[in-house]
């Protein structure tokens, strides 16, 4: 093979050579909590499973490869991954964070780290002058999400990373919505990528997990120290589930993107919908940036209901193929009302979302069934 293997090949093989003892083509789920040493300190690379575990090591190698990272670290959830990155800050440090970051990110920053003396400013990251103005001498981190949850705003990763670097800060990108199949922030200039592997990487709504990837080896050592010292590690079976999910990431994402296009076509024509938010739409303010930094536009679609909050609540109650539930990124289609579900924790804050907003995680079912289901729920023909 010439050069580096392709994305799909790495998704299936990176970190997953056949087991040297049995030849098993799937990495074994290593349940052991401790590993034998032949003499004190002489071992196979694993001592104690909080510090390192073979199934977790396979996952870390695979996901780091997909993100183009030198190092990757697995965590018990996306929030545990975010926590580790934020713990590298010290009292007095300042973070710049987007105005429509995931509600849990806003919550951990404002309710966990702010009381420990970390300050933060939320700013519209699509306004590069506003980003520059928000930077202070004590700014250490700019926290980017793109596309954002749930408004699907697109942030220019290269431009924001450059501003962060001019001010001696790191740019962290939450790549949960795009996945490394559609967008790789590190080659674009970001310093750190975080994931909720609960979403597209796991892909089947059956595991909660998180991941951090970086090419900064000093930071990776610091994060590995925190992973072990704090101990918010994923269990071996959870690592296996994410590894299994990642093998089909590319084909799933292609179908998520195609089905999202079919749903967007229905919604943009529908009289009950006042606005469709999807970066694939040419009139989306971030469309050109998305074309540059993503290979396709993803499976998340949000829309504003003309009839307001009550009608939005009716629509999410009426769908049958789209299940009313939180979370996203799995094979089955989900529908939700962010203001009262995923984003309830930011109600009344500058990050509050409109109450006529509906968010769809478009799954990989038959596209015509998804379109017919939404059409019925919206009260149209179909
Ligand atoms: N980042 C984004 C963009 C998310 O949507 C979520 C969860 O919904 C998280 C982080 C947190 O991940 P987890 O639920 O795995 O802790």
C-alpha cells in the first residue's frame, strides 16, 4: 500500500491488528482490572486498568488516527472528556466560548469551573472581530463547536485557531456533530479535538463515551495524567462498542447526509416551517465555510415552526419513525424540542434557544419513510 491507508481502512484496522495469541480479528474485550508483572515494573505495557487497558488502547489508537492526531485519550463520557481538557486551566485563566455551545459545556464552565476561579466570555464565534475583542491576556482557550448544537452554526476553525494562537491560547474543537469523517479540525489549525463518542462514533444509541485527540505531546501527557488521576475512564465493553461503531462510520455518515438532504428538501418547501437550519443550504450563513472545512454537511437538521412553541410541541409528539428523545447521531432518527429538553439548562441565559425550534437527528432508515413521517406530523400530505 502506498502512503497512509484511507479513512475507512483506518476505521476498521487502526489499533486493531489480529490478536497475536488467538488470531481473533476483533480486539478482545479485556475485562481484567490488573495485569501480571514478571518482575517489579516489568510488564506487557499494562499494569492497572484505570491507567490503561488493551481495548481502550485499541480505541485510542483508532480514533487518534481518524482525527490525524499523535495521541488520543478515551473518557467515560463526552462531559468527562471536556472536564479533562478544562482541568488543564488554572485559577485566573479565561476561556472564550461560542454563544450556542452545547448546554452541558456551558453548564460545566459556568457551574463547575467558574466557582474555581476560571473566567469566561461567550461570543458569536462567526464574528471574528468579536472573537478578537473577547481575547484577554489571560485567555488560554477558545472553545469551538461546529456545527453547533442545536442551531447548526458554522465556525471557521482555521480563522478562530489563528486568532487563538496570536493570543497564546489553544483552540479546542468539539467535533461531535461532524465526526472526523466529515471534518478534521487538527489539520485546519485546532490544538485539541473533543468528542462525545455517545453520538455518531458509537452510532447505535447503546454507549456513553468521550474522547480527546491532540498533536501537542506535552498536553497529551497532562491529559493522560488527568485521565488516570481523576479516573473518568470508559469501561472495556464501552470501548469495544465504540470501536465496533466506528468501523461503519463512513457508510453511516454518507447515508445520514443523504437522508438529511431529503428531509431538508421537504422542510424548505413546507408552509408550516418558517426557517430550516442546515449548513448544506446555500442560504445558510456558514455554507461557504462548511463547503471548505467539511466534506459533507451532516445528518443534523433544525427548523423553526411558524405556529410557535405549541405547534412545535405538537409536531415532536406526532412523529412515529422519528422517536421523541434526547441525544443524536445514531442509526435511528430522533426528534426533540431543545428549549425544553437538551437545552433546558441554558433557559433564561444568553445561550437560550428559540422555543419554536425543533431538532432532528436524521437516521439511516429509508429516506421516503422519514419524509412521509415528518410530512404527516407537520399536517401535510403523505
Ligand atoms: N458535546 C456535544 C456537542 C454534545 O451534543 C454532547 C451531548 O449531547 C456532549 C458534548 C456531551 O457528551 P456526553 O453526553 O457523552 O457526556
